[in-house]
């Protein structure tokens, strides 16, 4: 019908001729897919099923959503270890909560890739007592449209605990230039940390009375900063040992300053565009070597044979490959009903996580541990 006739009929109250449905569809402009069919739907479904998998401890919950067989095998192995360990411990995961934050999005005509930050909180029941375990993980998802729905074609866990690098001024997981940011976020950079006074430089420091190792302060500091960086310190790309050293220092352990990065245990901060710290402060393998050196004074530890010999504020080092090069470190912050350590960590931020890390993608059958009981007085 001509456009003018349609207007007149409307004004006079007449009935306009009915347009056949087929013709109407041909004339209508193409409509965008409803919100329920965007890639976000696939992400939301993944997060919901991820949380269910933490409770069910079986990868079958992802059937029909994930087409990545390699990841399903990897996930199945991790969940099987977790299921067996919880059974042997007499632990039940009574409730799990998973919250997701989209850090980075890259969209193309063929697929969409998403970097997710997952915050997992599990409520654990053990012999009529409960405790809460938390961790932050990052995963990359690749999604492609499959008809009217979305399929996850690939999943890549970001296993930062296995990465030996250190010394970056900002985390590699933050958005890069040119990335599409979800929710209008801005790129974040961390300012250099303020210079940190090392009391071991002062002559009178060597004359001080012995000081007790405040294990309660270690645990309090660890719980305060487990999921973010203390701005008084440099934040490293792989931050686990820097975080553990900060916790130990918060318990009044003295630094051993040498001015040489390959000796002592010290942190002086950032000055003149340089980071001033010893390798043992920030690198797991170097901290292991420092604690194993058998020093008689200052911050020191004794290797023990079993985890139930550890106390609050003690340290665990992890060698994932069995080659005696330690790649990860944690600090003891609590205990389960059986007196076994629960630990805090950074990089893959964790709070009150069971010490053996069999729930981590980094763990292998070759994993070795070094368990250090730190001295009660320094």
C-alpha cells in the first residue's frame, strides 16, 4: 500500500489492508540476535557449570558445552585427584560459589576469546566442623556459534604457578593495549613501590635482643593480602614468593641484607628506576636454597619430614617436575580438623587451601615438596 494511503486510513479510523506475513518479513530489516544468543550466554553457562563441577567433581557436567577434549581430560584428571583426596580426608564440599569477572575480550567474525577471572569459594565440612577455602584462577575461553547457541571450542587454564619468570612491574593478565575491555574498564598499572627501609643496614640492628617470630601476625597479614598486592611493595608478575616473604617479614623475621641479589634475604624497594631485592625474596627456588643453607642466625628454617609438623607461618616449596627446581611457595595460615596445614598463596591467589595442591593444574605425579619450620626466635 502506498505510504500516504496508510496515513489517511489511520487518521480516519479506517482499517488498513493486511500485509501478508511473508512480504512483511522480506521488507523488515535484519534483526540482531537476542541477548540470550550472544557469546556472553556461553560464558555464563560455563561459569555455572564450573561451579557445579567443583561440587560434583566430575567433568560430565560440561557435556554439550565444551568441545575441547584435551581440556576435558585435563579437568577430569584434576577433579579425580580432588575427589579422592577429599574422600581420604573425610571432607565434603557442602557448597561452592563461583563468581566470574571478564578481564579481556577479543572478537572476530569466526570466534570470540575471553579471559576470565574466577573467584571460587568452597565451604568444606570435616567431622562436624566447617572452614572456607578460596582461590582466584584465570582461564581463557574460545567460543564459536553453533547454530543458535555457542560452543566453547577451547579452554586454556592460566597456570601461573608453573611460570618461572619474575620481576615485571605489572601483571601479564591485565589488559593489553588494543584489547576490548568488558564493562568500560580502564587499563591499570601499579605505581612503583616506595623505598622500603631495611633495618639490617643499621649498625644497632645487629645488637638488638632476640625477637619472637609472631606467627599470629604472619597469618593475619597473609589473610589481609592474599588476593591483592600490598602497595608498599613491588608487585611481581609471579608474586608467590614475594608474598610469602612479606608474610614472614610481617611476623618480625629480620632481613639479611648483603646488597647482592644472589645472597641474603632482603627487600629495599624501588629506587632510581631499579628494583632492589634479593632473589631469595622473590624467587621460590632461591628462597628454598636460602632456607636449606643451615644458617645459624637471622631468618632461618629447619626442614621437616611431614606436613603435620608445620606450624602457622611455616613455608612450603613446590617442585612440580621433580627436578629439584622449586617453582612455587606458600605460607601456612590455618589447619584442618586433622591438624594438616591450610595455606595461602599469591599469583594464583589462594586462602586456606589444602597444602598438597593436588587440586591445581600445576601438580604432577613427580611433584616434590620442601617443608620448612621457621625458627621461633631470630
